[in-house]
C-alpha cells in the first residue's frame, strides 16, 4: 500500500517529531513524506488476501531462522538521520511486509520505526503503484543500505517482480519478473521460494474482456432470378446503449 492522493499544496508542514507524536496517538495509519502527512488508502479484498498469504508463507519459512516478519503496523524510515527531530525531509512508510534479519535497529525506544529492513514487500494497487515503483523505491535505495530485496506483487493478475542487489553495498540491482499461477520466485536474501499459486490462494481475478473481431461482416448476395432482383431492405437506425497493500 502507499500514500492516499491529496493536494500537497493545501497541507501544513510537520516535522518528523510532530508526525511521530501524532501518529502514535492516532487510531488510523498515516504516512509521512517531506513534511506532509497522508492518510493511508483502504485495501480491497484481493489485496488483503494476498497480504495474508504472503505473511503465512514467508513466516512459516523463517521459523528457527534469525529473521523476523513485520506486517502493516511497522513503520520504515528512509531519510537522512542528522537532526531528524527538526527535519522535514524523509519518508515514513507502512510496507505490507517487512523482514529484518540479524539484530533489529529501531529509530528510538518506541521500537515502532524500523531502520534496517532486509526485505520489503508491497502489494500494488492502482492508486499507489506509481509511488511504490518510483519515489518510494528511490528513497529505499538511497537511505536503506540494509535493504537487499524489494518485492512488488500485483493484485490484478498473478505477477511478482523482484529487485535484488547482490550485497547491501552494491549499486547494482537485478530485476526478475514471474507471472502465471504456475510460476515460482525465490527471494534470495531469505532463500524463500514462493509459488504464485500459493501467493494468490483464494484470489479471484476479473474476467478478461472478449477480444473484438476485426473481420468485416460479409455482404448479402442477391439471389439469382430471371426476374429483377429483390430490393435490399434499408438499414434501421442504431439505438445508442449507454481502488482502496
């Protein structure tokens, strides 16, 4: 999931400290981007089903391993750390899944803002896909050196994309895309295999619209007769027929 659509020009500017104070008292979740607070968009049923399936599959794989899985209530901070309490430059996001391996590092004693994720998984939606793919991923690359795998999961079709870097310090990201319910994907940092049939368990996809035929209808042939051909009927007038993780 990601930021709900709003007009940034009309929003007041908050420091990171002000955002955290408000968020820790709020009943609903909000994300923070460069001084502006955004309400989180709601999720549709397929989004929720996919998220639950991913949590189940990845958490089961990580049993007895030095990695922990966090879901939608764990914030991730990506931004410069110096003078963060007065800063308005940074991103606080709520990924659909966050996995951290090794010792956990939090922003402060509240332990609700993770700063060293190993894997981040986002279930895409129409309203947030562009932000998840571009600005959010750029922030993750720039400010999260611990991040090794970034996984984008479609909710409209069985398709998963993986951005992986061989090591946390590597500037190079490798791209893998898998589609179809028979597909499989490995999350390298976790050595976790995912079958798309399991990821999309109990998810119903919208039926594809039938393709329009480009063939033109054949013109009727006049019947042969010794008499004059029958007149062709005149054509009648056509009657016009008249989204949220």
